[in-house]
C-alpha cells in the first residue's frame, strides 16, 4: 500500500498555512500547564497558529486573550511565564478579567475617547478548557464542543491522570527541523522502538502489536462533511497502557509521591494534533510533549517533566526531574535525529512511502487529512 502523503504536505508553505487555518485555528489544542499559573496575576504566553495568546490568572479564574494591546499593538505580557497585572508596558493601558479596558492613563486629557468608544475596547477572548493539570484552548469564534474532538473515555482517562500531576515542573525545548506530522506518524508506530531505541527505550519496555485479522487494506470513502470529519477526528486521540515494562526498580523517591493508579505498564496518551503524554513507570512520573508547528520544516518540541503529586516536599525533587530530563533527552534525541533525516531528503518527486497492514491508524488519519486539505470542507 502506498501512503497518501505526497511530499508536498511536508514541504509546502501554502499547505502549512492551510493547516493553520483548517486545523490549528479550529480544534482544541494543548496550551500549557495549570501549575504554571498558581497565583493572581500569573500568566503564560503562547503563539498558537500564528496568534499571540496570553493566559492569565485573575484571582483563581483563568482566562485566555489575544496578547496584543488595543492601543499600539504592543504585547501585553512578555516572556514564557511570569506574574504581573494585565497592563501594557508601552502606555500602561490595563485590562480586567473580561478583557475590557480598565484604565487608560490621562484618557480625557490626551486620548479624548468618549464613553461609548472606551466601552467597546475589549480584547479578543478564546475558549479555555481545564482537564486536571492541563489547559486546552480553541481559537475559533465558534469553537466545537470539547466532546466532539475527544471521546468520553479518552477525556476520563486524561482527567484522571492529569489530576495526579505535581506542581513542580522542569521544562526544555528542542527546535527541531522536521514537519509536525512526522512526529505523530512516528508516535503511532511502535514497530520502530526495537530498531531506533535498542539501547534506551527498548531496554526497559516493549510494545507488543500486530495487524489485526480482517483489517482492510483499503478504507471506505470518508464522509467529507463537517459532521463526518468531526466524527472521524475523535478516533485520532487515545490513551492507556500500551507497553510492557521491566519490574519497577524501587528507588527512594517513589515512596515520596502519590502514585497514579496501580498498573505496572508504559502509558501513552495522544491528543491530536499537538500533544503526547508518556508515563513509563506505571504512574509515578509524567512527560508532557507539546509539538508546536513553526514552518513546514520546523517544529518546536516543548517537554515538561513532573512526578505524581508529592506526599510532602523532599530535598532532592529537582534532581529526580533532572534525571528524567536526561533519560528523555536520549530517547527524544533519537526520534528527532531520524525525523530530521526524513525531512532532509524529502523533495517534490520523492517516492511515496510503502505501508504495511499494521499502519492502519496512520492511513485513517492520512485519509482524513488529505480530504480536509484538498476540499473546501471545514471542521
């Protein structure tokens, strides 16, 4: 079977912009961790599908706005995270929890805005959804229901695990040179683990898989309507125990945290299109991978590390997170190296990949993606 994914889908700037409009400005996307917004005036900033966003804590209420002042278009907040009121540093215009202009210094004397005009000044607000310790955002003016994108069983499992996250987080970012779709094709392909990660992940975990009997070699035609495309996208996000791990080696920090669940397994969660969460030790710690498309050939890979919630603070918790980071660096580095290699050899007339029966999920997503990209349909 030949893949539907022509090289243009990984190389074209025009198609990249089409993706931003048809996918990333339409669906629910991972936006950050609740633990980064602990206090009044805490904020995080993002650029999502080309739109600058600030998520701000207003006395415990989290709201998301476009991070552009309505006066001279300066960013309201700068830096990845911080703590300060929602006030523009340029001319000190300030905003309230509804995004409404709260104060304009010397308004009557130098701006001379009448009451009606001043009242109309309101930041563009975006829908925000909290699932345990995770935040999701939707940039659409008419956002789809969260439940239209993710199944009930997936939301329940994600909520359960994300409620177990500790508030101490370590983060790193890779500026990788590959198209964002390659990383998800890789994450859905367990066949590569024993070959690409023989001295890292494959030494501690295995991922049994096989093509299921009766799996169709060719799929039926996809319903390209909005309802059909939304129904299909719910199948792209899933999670649970997907790997078998070696017996958990007892180290002191394991007794310092409240383990999530009691299953000795390697857990994965994939929330299409930009989030992967892994738990390789049966509920003791979590790695959150956020993939941010920058251009057709560049993706920022943001990685957050946290253990399950601490029973009480302990002195070496930072070292535990640092050791997780070093271990993840080896595995993720191996993935990034091969994906950058793939991206580097792609060209307009490169051969289409040959797929096996076990790649059924990737083929379903290819079918959905190409239908969306090559028609006027929206989701």
